[in-house]
């Protein structure tokens, strides 16, 4: 018994060692493919990487990767290495193979790999760029369905061995896993982009709606002023006001057609609005507009009518109530680093006094404009990431008493 067992052991040892060597070689090659695929970020890169490494690591002379076009039921050459590919990313004279035709088409139909030792004896064989006598073909299976095919040929008969089929089958499985991951990531990014686009469209629609809400606000206030002059039988003032009002409406309609207007156009519209307020208040206040020489008013862009509600509040609730001195409104446009700053300063009675003077029956819509402006700032930041801000400061005089209010609008410089 002992010697017989020993003889069997001696006879089987070389076969076992060769088998172990083959297994280790297969694992080494598979690990190389897996590591190489990690760096690929698109399906196209995955396919070209597989084709290239089949030749580099398996000593094949020709390798082509097909993708199944399910609509047309044909296999389309998508990547190659060897004679079919004179340079990376280029397939010379690409062909298409209908499912079920040729060895490649049959593998696509059955989903089963094939190893052909002598293609001259196989009637299914379709020569591509040259006749070769050995062929090995494995399917790329994704979610249980044939996604594509890896096909390699060799001019020597019976070149491909069982371990080649093992390696290529595992490579196809790795390829399928990577394709699934890439397609999932692409679908996720696409869904994210769609969501972002949808959110942007919603925000743009809301921004447009908020801009349009500014128009009635101007109209109602101006019509009230015109009505006052008509009731006072002051036709000259009513005519002057109506002329300025018409010009303002044209400017407002023009400016609110877009998300951004030049600083000059915005200041022109604001100047028209302020002139109407001066006319209505019998020139109760003066106004000064200053533009920093470092600013190009024609190229710097701002959201239209965003600061108008704050100018209105400064006039209505600060300056018109100022009886102790000449009321003054100042608009300063400056460049501070890479940011635009527009400061609206009044020497009115201050916010605290304005609130206490406010009639209890004052309608909420009279402060509607500033709330719209605040909403627009949020949307402008969401859409354009300009870090727009509105800050309010109560001014205090040397005597410790309220000395007006300063509203500052700041944002990253945006030019045309």
C-alpha cells in the first residue's frame, strides 16, 4: 500500500504544481485587470483598457470589444488593440455583426463563451481584417443580459488554452462590474444635473415673478400721486408727473426683462423714480448719486430694481418725516476689492422713530417691496452664487440721537 501511494504522489506532483502555477498566474492577471479598471471613468475607457491589456498581459495579437445595439440587434465594434487599431481610440474599418451570425454573433445570442481551435473547420467564422485560425469569445453579461462581447483571435491553430477562457471570462465579469458602476455614476450625475436644472428653472421663474411684482408697486404709488394733483386742479404738475411716470414705466419694463442690467441703466431708472418722489413731496429732500471712478457703470451688472424698495423706505419713512433739517438721500456706488457696494444713506428720523410713527392701520403691502427684495437676494445667490447681501445700519449723531439709516447692498463684482 505504502509504495503504491508514493508512486501516485510522485506522478501527480508535476501536474499539481503546474495547476497551482496556472491558478496563481490567473489570479495575478485578474488582479492587474482589476487595478487597471479602477482608473477608468467612462464606458469607452473601460472597453479600450480591456482590449489593450488582453494583448499586453495575455500575449494575444488581436482583441476587439463589441457592444450590443439592442434596437438593431447588431454587435458594434467599440474598442480594439492590435491590427484593428493603428492608434489608441481608433478602429480601422469597423464592422457590425448581426446577433446569431458568426462566432461573435452566436456568443451574443447564447450568452455562452466559445474557444475555437481551428476556425477553418467552423463554418460560422467571419474574417475581419485577416484570417486567423484560433478564436476565443466571451460575453459581457450585465444584469443577466448580454451587454457586449470580448473577442480575440490568433494566427496559430489551437493557441487558446482553457486557462485563457478562464481569464477572459473573469475579465468580462470585471468589465461588467465596472460598466455597471460607471453607468450608475453617469445616471446619478445626470439625475443630479436634471434636478439642478429643474431647481434652476423654478428659481428663475420665481425670480421673474418677483421682478414682475415690483411693477404694480410703482404703478399704484405713482397713480395715487397723479390723482392727488388732478384733485388739486394742478394740471401742470399732473402733466409733469405723468411724463416722468411714463418714462419710468418704460425703464422699469426694459430693466425687468432680464436678470441683470448695467449699473448705469439701474441708476437711470432709480433716478427717474426719485424725481417722481421729489415732485410728489414738493422737493422735500435732495439727492446725491456718486459712482466710484474704479467702477465701470456700463459693464458692472446688478439685479434690476433690487434696491428700489430700500430707497422708497428711506424716502417714505425716514426723509418725509424729517422736519428739523434739510432731508438728504445719498447713493454711493463703490468697488471694494472684488465686490460691488451700493450704500443708500438718509438723514431721516431713523428706523425706531419711523416704526413708532407708523399708523397702526398701515397695510402690510406698504412694506411688501423690501420683503420681495430679500427673497430675490436669496434666489440671486442660489442661481448665480454672487454672495449678495443687504445690511442695515442705524446711524447715530454726535449728540447720541438717531441720525438716519444706511442700507448697504454688496455682491461679488459681475461684469458683462
